[in-house]
């Protein structure tokens, strides 16, 4: 009887063991990165001040929205004069913001607007938001850096004061008011305000107070705060 050489049998056995081991190896799936979802709602509390679409972004606390007593960025200037927050948001993302979002359409007095975010569950997490009072020269409302430390289902809320971007004189002329009270121009790159810095807004004068060339009246006045915000963690 012909015998199979021992070395050949050994080789075959080793090959079989190798194939068996390979068939039993399974790749461990990488777990998905944890995430967190939030809903931000802004309610307009004014009588006759429509607000521009809400603009907001999430960051780690290192992305400045604006600084009191310092000149406004071109992004804030554009938002506060025309209601367009796209440059402000893109600048924030370029500076390190995790995510940005904006609402759809004008927020009329008494109405609310909601936007949502989903990000990696990072800590710390801060929220910045802004919206223009469109029946004004360069008034905007918002919050510079709200710390979010919420469990799923938890909410925080507060009120947004009014700021003056300090980029356009508060002439109240129809030609400089982009909202329905004036229908004038929005963003103007030239800055002609008394002080080129962000501050609390002094309010509306209006035609009822003797400013005969003003496009605004008593109904456009506002007291700070002008909006209520709430943030809920949904996931």
C-alpha cells in the first residue's frame, strides 16, 4: 500500500487549521459616536417689530458672537442692518463652531420660530443666537453664549435683550429701515453711527415724539427684553 509522506499530511493539517481560524474571526463593529439633539425656539414679544430669521450656532465656548464696547464684526453688522445672518454663521463655522442653523421666514410679533441641531455629545457646549428687529436701523436681539448642560428631556429658557450694532446711525429714516415700516435699504458697508461699538439699544424715538422725518411711531417701540427663548434636549 502506498503511504502518504508525513510532511505532506502535516502540511495539509496546518492548512486546514488556518482556514478554520480565518472563518471564525469576526470584525467588532465600531460603536456609533454619541450624539445630542436640541430644539431652539424664539418667540417675538414685541407689538410691531417683525424679526429676521433666527440665526444660531453651537460651539465649545471659544467662538465669540459679539463683544460689548467693541466694533461689531461684518457678520453682525450685516445681520443687524439687513436681517441676513448667513455671513455671521459662516464666520462662526470658520472659527470653529460645530454646527449652525437658521430659521425660515420672518418671525412676526407674537409668533415663534424653532430650529434644531444634532451634534456629537461634546462637553462643554454653548449656544449663540441672533435676530434683527427689522423696523430699526441696526437693532438685534439674541444671546452670546448660553451654556447647555441638559439631560434628554430637560429644557432651559430665558429672555433676549436688544443690542445696537453701532454700525448705522439710528436716523429712523424710511430709506434706512429695511422692514415694512420703511421698506428701505439694508446692509451698508459704511459705518456712520456715533460710536462704532456694540451696546444696549437706546430705543425708538419715532414721529410721535417730534421726530417728524422718522418712519417709526409709538407702535414700533420696544422694551428690553423683546424675545423669549427656550432650548430643549430631545435626544
